[in-house]
C-alpha cells in the first residue's frame, strides 16, 4: 500500500501540507492542551482482554444508531470551517461520509450551506437518503434558532445534535498567537445567513439552559442528542429533558482544559443513563482498537473529529474516504482478534486498566 497506512500517518501528511495558522486551528485545543493529549493517551492506558475460540465468524461492523443502520460504529463529528482544510470543504466531506455509509454530523459553523451539503451527499446514493445530522449551538435569539432548525429539517437532516459544552468559547492560545480570529475573505458560515442576507456571528451564551432544550423538544419532532456531556448527572438530566441520545465529549479538548478524557467517563455515564438513551463518545479515537474499547465501555458508536479534517486536508474527498476505510478495516480486525463478530455484543470485561511499565 502506498501513502499513509493509519490515521496518525494521515495526520502527519496533512499537517505537513497545512500552513501554520490552519494547522494550529485544527490541531490545537484550550490553554495547555492537557485534555487534547489526555484523550488519546487514555485509550493507550486501557488494555484489551480478548476471548479465544469463540467461533464468532467474520465480523460485520454495522450497527444501528437511533434507528439508522450505519456501516460501522463511527460517525463524523461536527467540525467547523472545512474550507480551511480544502477548497471543496464540506462538499467533499459529505460525499465521503455518504459513500462510506455512515452519518455526517454537519456543523452549524460549516463553510457550505446545509442545503448544499445535503445535495452533495445525495449525489452519491440515489437509492437511499444519506444520513445527515445537524449540530446546533442554541442561540439566545430563539426566533433565529428556530429558523436554523427549520432549514436543517427542510434539508433532510434526521437528528439535531445540541452542543452543550460551549457557554463561552474555549481559550485557544495558538489562535491568539497567530492573531487568527476571523475566516479569510470569501469564506463564511452560510447557515447563519438571515433572510435579509446578512450573515450573523454565532453567539455562545452562558444563559443557555435546560429550559432551552425543553423549548427545542417542543419545537421539532427530530431526535435530539446532547453533545458535550461529561458529568453523569447531566447525562441523566438530558434523558429527563427528552433527549434521544447523549454524546460524551470534551470537545476534543478545545473548550475547558483539564476535563477528564472522555473515554474515562464513559462507563459512569453508561451506568447513569441505564440504557434509557444511546450513549456515543468522541475524543481521541484514532484506532479500531479505540473504537472497540468504547463499545465495551458502553458506547453505541463513536465519532471522529480531527482525523476527518486531516483526511480532507490530505486529499479532499479521497482523503476522508481513506480515513474511514482505514478505520473500518481496523475495527473488523480488532473485533476478530477479540473474539467478537458483532459490535453490539462487545462486553465490558473486554477492557482492563493497566500501567504498561
Ligand atoms: C471541533 N468540534 C466541534 N464541535 C461542535 O459541536 N461544533 C463545532 O463547530 C466544532 N468545531 C470543531 C472544529 C475543529 C477544528 C475540531 C478539531 C473540533 C469538536 C468535535 O465535534 C469533537 O468533539 C472533537 O473533535 C472530537 O475529538 P477528536 O476526534 O478531534 O480527537
């Protein structure tokens, strides 16, 4: 095989192509980036304890997430500003996700309008509508929030992912150092365009509360997932407030620094929700074995953020396809080596905490 053989090599290849400012924007996190590093290293501190002679047969990595049959337990996490990575931006990402048969969680802060992203995904498959979920930052102006929700619904999005970990913007010192605070000329966020034509700025407000989630629950019939849950009590509250799923996430270490690695909190959150709603996880997933560990600890599926952006920067649609293909192959291999064929059957006793030295 030529080219990168795993996600870390895609990252290296992509980062060599990106200029400093964009590389810092994608790779960076909040303040000392303790959580950015912790997300990945936490997976390495978990060991796999495989079962032998199970006769499980060939693994099939397909799973069902909120009624959606997907080709593998990996979704594309919402990440902003794909045109910074590649001129085709989210158009390329949408085609790759649709071709791979998995869910694109499209960011509200995409540089391509949600209608165009959905249209692009449809070009790949005429038989079935490729699944797209829409990530939403609830705006204090509920009229404006509702207008965005209606656009997502009309574009065919099949769920809303409310990002709850952003009552303020995390402090990205790399962006400060690079004086990077605005998109370059020619790029904007068309999902925030008003009817009058003005593109608004996103508002990240500490006034957003569970009451707003209740409002959203009454405003749309789409399934709602709450993303950015870390405290088990908040996972319970999300289910109490009518959420259809939670995503355990620390925003890839880009919001509050020194939050625990998301994988560490997963078992407690899975216990807290007691199967009332599916639990998803993102943060630091780079290997098929990471995915299997998350499944064992209670996740229905995981999402990947930076690896998608790096695939896009490395080779556009083909680069994202490469990332998803590599991960799918690794998941199949990891399941087989663990003695499982079905991702949904993976049990908690597959994971063991170790210190390797
Ligand atoms: C993000 N993430 C994010 N999340 C969100 O809800 N809305 C957003 O607009 C963004 N934007 C964004 C931009 C970039 C460049 C990155 C890297 C991340 C967070 C994302 O959804 C996810 O939680 C993390 O990326 C997961 O961690 P990994 O896979 O990047 O380690």
